[in-house]
C-alpha cells in the first residue's frame, strides 16, 4: 500500500507499506490480524520478511489444529519462541478478532474496554521546512485532533518545535525522537522543557533504560517510552528505574493483546498513563488499536488517525473516520469493520495457506 506522503522519522522515510495480513478461519468465520513489522529493521529487529518466516516455519505449525481455550491462550504452544513479538502479535490479534466474531461481540467488549468515544491524535513526520510543518500541524489542529506528535531528530528539534509552539500556543503537542539522541544530548533535550510538551517519546536508545532514567532526572517533561517497552517486564523495569512517566502501548510491538493488557493493568496500578501508538497500519490494524484504546487506563489520546491521513483508499469498509478528534469504536462483531477482500486481492503479492 502506498502512503499518501513519505513518512519521515529520525531513522529514515517510508512511502510504501508491505502489509502482512493474517486470516484465521474457524467454523466458517474469519478473524483478521495485521503484523506491524516494517520493511526494514529500523524500528525493531523484525521486518515483514522475518515475521513471515517465523510464522511459516515456527508459529503456524505449532498452533494450527490445536484446541485452545480462547485467544488469550492461542500463543501458549509457542511460548518457547524468543522475541519476534510482531510476528506473534499478528497471529494473536487475528485470534482475538476471530473469537469476538465467533461470539458475535465487538472486539473492544471482549477485551474489557469501557471508554467510548476514544480521543485520538496524529503523528506528523519530519518536514523539509518549519513553514511546511506549521502548515500541516494547522490542518490537523483544524481537523480537531486531540494531540499532535512531531517527529524530531538532531538538527530538527528545539527551534522547529518552538516554531510550532509559537504558532499554536495552546495545542496539546509532543515530540518523538525514535532513539535519535544519547545522554550527551541532555542539555539540548532539556531546552524542550520550555515548550510545554505533553511528553518526549523515546529520546534515547531502544534498549537503554538506565540512560532514560538519568535523562528523566534532568528533565521536567515526562519521557514516554515506545521502542523500549516490549513486555510487562520492561514496563516494570522502566517504572522501577524512573526511566519514563508515560508508556506508549502498541499491541503489535508487545506481542499482542494479552501482553498489552498486562502492561495496561500494571501501569494503571502504578498510576502511569498509557496511550495506544500506531505503526502506519492499514484499516485492519487500526481496528485492533481502536479496540485496545477503549481500556480504562488509556487516558491519553492515541496515534490513531483517520484512514485518509495515510491512505488514499483503505482496505476496510467503512474507512476509519475521526469526528471532533474522536473515534467511535464500532458495535459490529470483531474489529467492527469489514475487510474489502476484492481490493485486498488486487494489492496482494504473496499468499500462503496453512491447514
Ligand atoms: O515511533 O510511533 C512511532 C510510525 C512508524 C514507526 C514508528 C512510529 C510511527 C508513528 C506513526 O509515529 C504512528 C501512526 O500514526 O501510525
Ligand atoms: Mg514512537
């Protein structure tokens, strides 16, 4: 699927998405999953190709045809697999959608969600000029998004964010560095404290809990961890060390909904706010994110924008729309939207069927 614009983050840009969809069939009903792994290993170690290989060679042979108590336990036979959480999550979330459809329940209800409508924000990629960024942010603010996230990197940070803050003094703003800095940049990052940001996301290394804690001691703005948090164990480590004040939960990154709920429940108990991040998903993965964001601890707007923000045409009907900065979780079964199988077929480059 071709993105409407090249989406630039500190580690590079993306124009095309190779979306790995998983259909899980039982009793004539289909559950849909989306693996969020990217084309290149620049966000996590996984790619769409490693995920395909792990699913084909290791996950599916262990799981297909086995009895399972429900989606919550579908990954039990592959608990021996280390990492590869995006591959596992794609399958696990398909199982949740399947279970919800088999029980004729909306996925958000099966997950225990309570919030509706859900407030949403938008993530804005790096732009060539501050003027272009200010113009884009203005459009999203006008559209009503409840939080606007600016991608930053060294050389495109304090002055750029200041230009946006000057143009929009009251806008809920945050910045995301995707691990572009080191602790040596602390003086620079501290300058962000003057710009009234809701949080700064993943400023340092994807695996560096200690330096995030050192940086948080020196910054008033809460640090939000994204790449660093892959499990509830990571969340416990981050909270114990003081590495962050906020956590971004992406179900695709943490191994699925069961893991997302463990992180959510732990953060709720510890008073750490969470929100649902995004990975440039198609309408299928967007549906999983909408369902997750209905859980009570998701008190901050997620990176869950309308289908049209990324896609000229999405692969689900109806497409995801944002009304006054909110999305109303659908009441239909499963993710509540219908994948457009004819359109998906025209976009498909590779199919494999397992029994
Ligand atoms: O860091 O949150 C991120 C997109 C791809 C990879 C990483 C990130 C992002 C985004 C976009 O910020 C979120 C979205 O709108 O899907
Ligand atoms: Mg991020």
